[in-house]
C-alpha cells in the first residue's frame, strides 16, 4: 500500500496529529512541508466563518445606512452570511456525539440538494421568462424579471393570487 493510499484512508485529525508529531520530533520543519500538508493543518471552516461574519456585518451596516426600503443587496448579504455561519456551526458539532447526526446529515444531503436545485433551476428561470412574455403588457408585476419571478413563485405556492389578479 502506498503512502497516498494510507493517507486517503486516514481521517484529517489523524493526518494533523502525524504531521504535528513529526514536526515536534524535528524530523520535519514548516519550510520542508509541501503546500497540501500545510493546507491540511489549517481548518477550512474558519474561512467559511470569516466570510459569513463579514457578509453579516456588511449587510447589517447597509440596512442601518439605508434611507429607503429597498434592502435587496443587504438582504442577500445577510442571507449568505447567516448560511455560512450556520454551516460553520455545524462543523463545531462534529466533536459532540449527540449533534454529530446533524453534520452527517448536512454533508450527505447537501450534494443531493445541489443536484435537485440544478434540475429545478432551468424550469424556474423558464417560468419567469414565460410570465414576462405572456403578461408584460397587462400587469405591472411582470415588467422586470425579479418581480415576475417573485409573483410566479407566489402563484405556484398559492400566495397572493387574489391580490395579484384583482
């Protein structure tokens, strides 16, 4: 079995421990490590948490500084920021046995969610453009793609049908 096959079967924590042990015994130095060994020592979830906190702070400042009600950019930043912070929080649960099920579920369900989203997204985009092409003259709701998508989604889910067509 080669070293690469052995490393592939090892957990990241075991790899970190082996590298740290080798560093402590002066067999290796930081300068002698290759790039990927250095990357394994760094917790990638810290970057996710940093991005999430930055987006949340920036979105909050945009909301506070806004003089009008249109918060679309700020709400988008806040949404992505909260998602990143939530994903970072799940990474902390891997050390607590009762909550480990949540992180395992997330790691298994996320690829499935992305595949389903990729399959549904063309249909959703198509219905938005179809609504614009059919109703752009008769309703002000369908003058832009964003508002058309909003009202098509509301119609599909049964929200606001009476308010939209009355």
